C-alpha cells in the first residue's frame, strides 16, 4: 500500500486547483463568507460531496482509498472514517451487532457513549465490576478469573465491550482475556479511543486488533494528530457484519460529513505511517523527562508506566503529599503558571504528552511543579483522598427500557429506592456513576451528594445535581 499518499487530500487539492465558480454548500465559498477571524487556508478544504470528492456513506473514490490505507496500516479488514467521534463508532457497533434483549458483557467503567449504544440497540448489559486501586483511586483491569466467571455465568452473551487502554493509559486487555472471549465465540468490541498511536512504539500496550479484537474504535484526534472529533472504526473478521456496521453509521452519522475532519484523518494516517515511529518515540522520550523530573520532587508521586502495561505518554501525578487535591493543584497551575492539565481528579492530575509537545513545554511544566512543591509543603503529610465508590446498584430496567419510560426530577435526598432514568457521569473521563435503569441506593445518593459538594465535573440532566431523573411509579 502507498502509505505516503493521501488520496482524499490529493483529490481536494486537484479540485481547488481548477478554480471552479462554486454554487453549492457549504456556501461560504472557500472561506470568503466566513467571519474574518475564521477564514483562512484550512477553510478552502471545507467542501462537500462534489464530483471527484467521493461520498462517506457510499465511498468508491478517494475516501474509499484513504480508508483502505488506514485499514492496511492497522491490520484491519475494513476501516470506516468517523466524523461524529468515537461515540458514533461505539454506538454503531452495538446497533449493528446486538438486538433488543441480547446480553452484552461490559466493565462498569465504560464510557458513557456505550450507554447510548445500549439505548439504541436495546441490548441488556451485564456489568463486570473492575477492582479499584487503593493508592490512586483508579479502576484497574478486571481480573481474568472474574471475566471467565462472567462468561460461564452468561452463556447467552451476544458480545463483549471493552475499553483498552483506559483514559489514564492503563492497559486493560490481556492476551488471556481476549483469548477467553474468542473461545466463547463472542465478538470483542473495543473502545480504543486512546490508542491510535499504540502500534508505533514498543513500550505501548498491545493494540486491540493484535490481541484478537473484532472491532476497535479510535479517537485519532486524541493522540493520532487529527482534528477534534475525527475518529475511525476498524473491523477484523466477519462479526459484526461490516454491511450492518455501514448501515448503522449511515443511520447515526451526519449526512453532511465534514471534509475537514475526513482530510485530517487522511493526513494523520499518512503522518503516522511515514513518521509515526519517530513522532511517538519523541513523545515517549519527553514524557520520560517529565516523569523523572516530577518523581524527584518532594511531596509529588508519579504513577508507574511499565512497558506494555501503560501508555508512557500519560503522566498521572498525585498531589496529596503537598496537601492539595487535584482540583486545587490544577487551578493553581492554570492561574499562576499558565499550565493546563488534561484532567484533575480528587487526588491526582493527568498530563498528556502528545505529538506536538515540545521540550520547552516539558521544561515549563517542571518549573511550575517545582514552584508548586516549594509553596505547598505541609508540616504533616496529608493524604488527600476522594470519596469511596459506592457498591454497584441493582439493575431494574435495561437502558433502552429506562429511556422509553416516563420520568420526573426529584431531589437527591428523595431518590433513594427509586430507579434512575438518566446517566450521571464524571467527565472527564466520562465514566457513569449511575446507569439508567438502576435502583438508587442510599450509598449512591451519598456519593452523588459528595461529588456535588466537591465540585466534580458532572454530566447529568441537571449538572448541578439539585435533582435526579427517576422513573414515575
């Protein structure tokens, strides 16, 4: 395959070179009709399904060739470009691969996008509760014994949804787990949103497709060099049926796909194919400099990233030794030192070193943390911890049944014993605290009130959590 080519980008450039007088959508005429602050060279590529530019939903020209190059690069049988993010890819996989009432095994710490897929498909989730690290308060990979037990207890499963690697870079899918799922005859559908760069460095966790996944969805905009929202979906094997996946994407995805997003996928694939090893290697080296510099500071702890077990470009930093919650530390770093982290948790910060990170950025981050460590030296070591996760609640309805049932808002203190009619998640990373159709226990209500009091970034019908949607009795 000619990985140095960019078929869609080349088709757009040929079109622009002909200097057409365009009377078509988008009607900003190559940027001339945009607000002046938006107009520029990139806007000229914002085109539509014109002759020679192909059609995302029936590709046969440059889009088809660009997708074929991406599939070849990642070892997939077929790749679909996505302009609605990894969210639409995950939802299309569930819609295409499962039917109402069919059981799907999934770790409870999936992204909330999966809930949307369950609502659309009508599938019945079987939740697998992963362990939680006592040191970091983060989810750990489900134990192989727990996976095997769930597979044995539910012989009628239709599919397995997995997240690998997770938001914090931890590898969650092992060869043994993937093999057990394959031996059960189940398609393994992987949310690999944070893994577009995995094949390009030996210290990265193994990519899902190499472990035997039937499908993997990647947010190329996160770590692969594409524009925000640009993603792709890889298929390998007969299930789920590729034609059904294509139909599901045609149903769920916009009928006016952005050529800016698609061409960014085409060019990101070319860059990864031609220079990925060098670019990702440089990011790993810079992350190592950052990691070692942070670990040398008194009162700061850095989570290990052993080769193959975690993405080394994700740097998780605990600030409890400075007497600071992650939220407080992030606010100080942003306001006082101009340093913006990817995420602040109750006990830690997440910093991402990407393809565009410079050595000067790492030096600036280290200087900011050195100043933070000098200014916040607690007399007595204080361990800042987050609220403990509540035990999983009883599932009363499937997410689809919950979505279709009548609901009303009630105050959290009145919700204990009622059935949730919405998803409540902390975002980032987007992991649901409450799934629709679950009975709200006193422990869950207490947790919700605690995260509201601590100012966690919540996505819910009422983001302030003054009310919760519950089912009418």
